[in-house]
């Protein structure tokens, strides 16, 4: 039996050596070869070549327009900054007529800078200079037109512009508009120096409108919220006067 068993094991090993087992590699479901991917990509590009070309050209045009616009605006800003400089000096020296009319051909007026370079920050400043000059010169409608074109990220200056608009409307006896802008000015950047002045103008506008209730409320606002303001003593006095008038 031992010899027979030994013979069988030897025969089995010989058979395994002559016929090794076949190993099958695992085939992943949905696996796609690189050659198929490349072929499909080529087909997609050929099929959509016109659309892709148009899309790429569109992107290039947009990028070109963007950088071209930035360059154009930059050059406009440089030129406008040089042109507005004399008007700024006229404004600081209180030469308001020159702010509006310039001086000869060399020194431009603020309105001309605003007209010729409308997309620049210098044009924005030109509107402010022009608005102030028109207001002081008694041209209130022109002042309103210029100041409404102005805007600033500086909260103090923007509040000042609102107050100037209120002044212009007050001069035109358009009290509702004046009240609106004085309130904007007072609330836009609340502080202990400028806000009480804007509120005093607001209270006066209410008085001129014979709206004594709101005028008293504004004077009370000055008294309570702006204790150290120079406007406070007058607010107390005017409030007492209106209250006495109402008591009669």
C-alpha cells in the first residue's frame, strides 16, 4: 500500500507540472481602454470642431475686450487727472467762476472734465466741484443736477453732498426734498460734529413747512443724542420756543 500511495503522489505531481492551472485576470465591469477613450475624443472633436472653434474665439474676444477696456480706462484716468488738477486748485482758492469756466484753453473747467471723461473718478469729483460752485453762485437747479451725479465711498464727503442737495432744494422752496436730503445727511454717517448741523437744518425745514411736531422731535434728538454739540444750546432754545407757540 505504501508503494502504491507513493506512486500515485508522484504521478499527480508530474501531471500538475505538465498541466499548470490557468489563472484568469479579473475583468472590471465598465472598464474602458485608453485607446477607446482617445478614439471617442477624436470623434467628438471632429464632430464639434466648428462649435469649439467659435467658443474659443468668443473667449479670446472677451478676454481681449476686458484687458483692452482696462487699458483704456487707465489711460482715461491719467489724462482726466491732469485735466482736473487746475479746477481743484481753483476750488481750493474759492475761485468758483474759474471752476465753472476754466481759464483759457489750457485750464479746463470742472464741467468740461466731467463731460469729456465721464467714466473716470476725476469726472465724479468734477461733479462735486461744479455742484458746490453752482450752489454758491445761486444756480440751484444746476447745482442739484451736478450733485446728484456725484457719489463717494468717503462717508463724510457723501453726507456733505446730501446736505448740499438739501440746501439747494431749500433755496428752491422744495421743502420735502430738502427734508429728505437733510435726513440722509444726518443718518449716513452719524457723528458728534456734522450730524447735529444737518439735524439743525432738518428742524428748520420742518419749521418752514409749519410741521412743528417734527421740528420739536428733531431738536429733541440733538439735545439727547449730541450732548456736547455746539448746536445743542440753540436746539434747546428753539425747542422751547416752538413748545411755547403750540401752548398758546
